[in-house]
């Protein structure tokens, strides 16, 4: 898969993900981690390459064909990106009712269940500005799950949070991992990545440099660039 | 000035004037809502549309902002009949005011599109919203909230502007005040009462809009 204009932001990214796997994407800023996730969900248009889910190719050619990408992938953003004018419940329920044309009563029942699952059963009627950052991010996770994606994309979901709120969001993701959710996680929480990821991919300058189990990538890096990266983060 | 006030000659006409005020309000509401809809579509086109459509919208806005409303209504009322489009004075005024307000409300709402939170648009796009769905469910509430003061301001301006309908013999408040003046020649009394009705009308509108804003968009607008 490639993406970019004059200078390619992504080139030669190739990755196979098994169902139920959690892949951690790490790398220096500007290495293309978020670009991969945004391309998968159809926010950026790839120039070349292909994405296949369950043997079926995902078509990124036109706005209407992106429907398949959005059936497959759902993304959670760094800044939560909740709709400010809607309650938590409406944030979670709106896309399934509006985009997937599902029955509103049924969708709202599911949305309540999802909010309960992320520990926010009491906050269904709260607006985003009445919630803490951690709570907002958990609503955003519930909103992504409401789309019933095959693969959940988490883009630096704890980076904008106050330190004391990071734990609750990470707990939510841990629970998803235990439930067998397939996830691609971009994060700087290296300890967390090491814990939940089945494999870690190290990206640099738009390419996957190294892929492997967390223990290998973090403790026995083979490429000099990864060694340099891990030594810098482990120093902190 | 030696003028003795004789209110009793005018007070019987107050119900007649209030009837005109109702028409004033009706014209203002119609032209504001139509103008808002025009402005919203135009602002969407300016934000999402292709270049020819954007140019067309810019042409419309430039034309209507840089010519007087009165000339625009004269055009609709006197020139369109030549093309076989014959309109009542009321319809001509309502259409002229709508198109005129549409130009101003395009400009106001264009600013609202520029102040949109990119994150919400990304989220809506990633979840597969169509452009109309995005405008209706995400952008419009944002605009209504962020632009509450200039939008309600524009509505008050619409209320004032309706007085132009008097020129076309539409019997809204100013038109009826003129009629009562011709009948009684108690100018000071007639136009004082008319002015008071306008003030009460606009203050009531402002309060209603502020309450509406609180209720619909959780805008913390001052009631008075």
C-alpha cells in the first residue's frame, strides 16, 4: 500500500493480520502510523496497493465504493472527535441508524449496552462537554464498536488525555482484546503495546522496517533504526 | 412646536396596526427561513462544491450584496412580468427579501463552515455520512450554535426591512401606519405607537430566539 503526493508518505507497507490479533504500530512521528489508519478507513485515498479483508478486496476508488471499507474498519481518533451537539447515546447510535439505515430502537438498545460495556451506563444522556477526556474517549470507542467493524483502528487514543485518565481507556482496550477484537493500535504507550499486542510493527519513513512479537521488537531489535528508536524511548 | 396630543383619534386603530405587525412578523420569518436555507445550500457549495458551482454562488452573493434591496424588489415586481411572471406585491417583496437575506446568510454561514471542527468532519466521513447528512446533522447544529448572535441579528434586520413592503402597498405595520396617518393626520401619535409596536416586536423576537437557542443548541445567550 502506498499513499502520498509528491513525496510518498507511505511506501511498501505490507502486513498480514490474523483475526483476533492486536497489532501495535510504533515509530517516530512522521513515520506514517496514523496515515495507515486514516487510509484504511477511507479518509485518505491510496495511490497504489490493495487491502484485503477475509479474502475480499476493499475498494478505495470512489466515494460510494468506500462503503465496503467502512463496513470493515472503524477508527477512534486522538481527539475523540465526538459530535458536540449530541448526547453520548446519540453519538453512538447515529451512524448505524443514518448510514446503515437500521432500526432506531434496536440500535439505541445496542448503544446503551455498548456504553455500559465501556463503563458509561450512567452517562448516556451526557453531552461531550460534560464528560472528562477519558469518558469522551470511551464514548468514541463505543461509537466505533456500534459500527460492528471487523477491525478496530485506534489512533493515539490516549495521547490527548491527562495522565490520570489514561488507565481507564487502556482498561477498555484490554477488555476488547480479551473479547477477541482485531485491532491496529498506534500508540506511544510502549508498556501497553508490549502488554496487549500480539505483534508489533515498527515504521520508519513510510515503511514497515520490522515486525514481530513485542518481546523481539522491543528487546532484540535487529535493524539499527529500531535499535535507535527503542533506546531513545526506553531512556525515559 | 405647538402640538396637542389627541391619542383618542388613534387608539381605535391599534388593533388594525397590530394586524399589520402580524404581517410584518410573517414576512420576516418567511424571508429569514428562506434566506437561511439558501445561505446554507450556498455555503455547502462554497465548501464542498466544484469550481463552476462556487463561482455561480459567488456571483449571486456579489450581485445581491452590492445592489439595494429596493431595486431588487422593483426588478422582481416590474421586470419579471415582461417575462410572463406576474407576482403579487406580497410575493414580490417576500421573494426579494429572501434572495437578499440569502446573500447575507451565505456570507455569515460561510464563516461558520470555516470554523468547523475538522475532527467532527473526519469522524462523520470515516463513518460514511453523505454530504447532506453531514450538513444536516453535524454542520448545521454547529453553525446555529457558533453563529447564534449574527444569525439572530440578521433576523431582527429582516423584521426592520419588512417596512420596505409599504412601498408596494403591502399592509404590514408601516403600510398600515401610513394609512392611519392619512386618515387621522395625527402623525406624532400614529408613528409613536408604531415605533413602540416595533420595539416590543423585536424585543419579543430577541427573547424568543434566545430561548430557542438555549433549548435547541444549549447556547448560553442572554435573554435581554
